[in-house]
C-alpha cells in the first residue's frame, strides 16, 4: 500500500505531536510506502535522517490558514497527489481543505465545536461567539466534503462527531504518550535548582484560550492568601503568550521554559512534581497519559472529557474557579496517601489506551479497509 500522511497545514499544538508519533511509528510497518506532506510544525521536530528509504518527504509552508488560501492549498496538494498516486490518504488532524481522489481518512481534534457546553463560552463576548459560530460552519463543511471516514480519540468524541457530521464512519483509535516516554532520555535541566520544599506543577501545552492558563495568576494569589509560597508553576508557551498572560510578572511563582521538543518533554516531567491542566475542552490531551507514565499525580478540571480520559487517576476541581483549584492542590500536597493512590491509578489507567505502535497499526488497518 502506498500512503500519503498529510500534516501540511499543522503549525503548532497537540496535533503536531499526534502527527509526529504516527509518522515515527509507521517505521515499524516497512511493508508500506509512505509519502509525508510535512507542515511547518512537524518540520521543526522531524528527524528525517532516521527514516528508511520507503519514506519520502514533501515540504509545505502555508502559514496561518484563511479561507482565501484554501483554493491554493487544494491545488498544491492535488498536484502532488496526482504525481504520487496513493492508495489512501491520512490527514492526522483536520480540516484538510482538500478532497483527495484517493480514499481519505481524516482526524478530528477540534473540541470546542462539539463541546458547546464548555465553560469556555461563559466569558467570551458576542463578537467572539459569532466568529466561532461562522468558523464552525466552515470547518464542518470541509470535514463533510473532504473525507471518507474519520478517526477520533475517545468514544465520547466518536458519538458527538457522528451526530454533527451525520455519518457512521467514525473510528475510535485512542491516543497515548509518545514512544519517547518508554525509555526517556536525559537532557540538561530547563529549570533552576529546586528549593528544599518546592513543589512544581507542570502545564505542558501551547497557549489557546480554552486552555484557561489565565487561572494561574489568580491561583498564585489564592495560594499566597493561604500562606502557601512553595508552589511553582511551569509553562511551555512562547514569550509573546507569556507576556500577554503575566503582564505584572510572576517570575518567582511561574517558570516559562518556552516550547519543548517532544523528545525533551519526559526530562521536563522529571524536573516537576504534578501535572496541572486547567483546560476547558479537549478531544484528547496526551498530557494525561504522559503524566501517568512519568508517575506524576494529576490535577485537572471537573469536566466530562477529563473524567473520560483520566478515570480515577486525577484530582478534579470546578473549572475556572481558582479557590477550588487551590483546594485541590492543597489537598494533594498535604496527603501523601492520596498522591501515591493517584500515581498507582494512573499506571493502571494506561492499560486503557492504545500504545503508540498499536495506534499506528489500527490507523493503517483502517486505511487498508478504505482502499478496498
């Protein structure tokens, strides 16, 4: 089977990590020929020299996607597809803005479009709501037009996507941590030496509004009111986002190490103690299984998708409520039995996810079925 793996429009975020993991795991299936459409985000971390001769890489740089670019994107990808003549196309995260002639398997990873009950929508103005509604209509148009089948990462998302796209051709292939976490390499520390009583909460994500990183400033103040001064928050956002979020400067309470390469992420987890994920909507977050395999307890929002992924391996708090978040953190750091229980539950919870190789195998199997 000759396969196109399309990541051409990906620039940053969790979708890039999903794509990189799939591309890497495809090396374990040498019977196929792979043509990888490499977008800007994937290009930054892709080690092409590690791949065998059955992999071929084609670079694309579209920049921020707008409706005015979609025609040019489709034309460029169509020309490349015609030259390759694949048996199937996989776009790991859509929309693709392109309808291949070959069978097309398209990944769905846009949580806010299917979780319209997310607390995220409480604090956005009318202009942003209208803009979101228009984008939702456009993106769903491209999803329906451009794919033969879809892959999602949880059963809850599967049900919701089937409903909004009005199709039964939706396959659940659970996500997990990258294979870098199985035998993690050690990299130079990104953080200063730890103080004797310091506890570090890691939020490993790019900045999006629905990630609700704004709560961290409020949480710092709430912890100070309680006389808790030994908590530090660790972020991985770019400098521009950091300056926007922390205009008053929380340098003492917040470390920002900037974007981290996937292979260096396990080393950063080792420098921290707890995963703190205040997100308000997800199709899946690899941070959850990453924390589980790195034996870190999880504090996250009390929302359905988080329960669906974490089960009993996390401590949940009312979303957008810094007092509730502080309660959860204070409870965790003062109860070592609870800490140990969450870590042990996380190890067990990992067995519910497909590992990276199994995930790749399932996607390739779906491609073979579509080819037929």
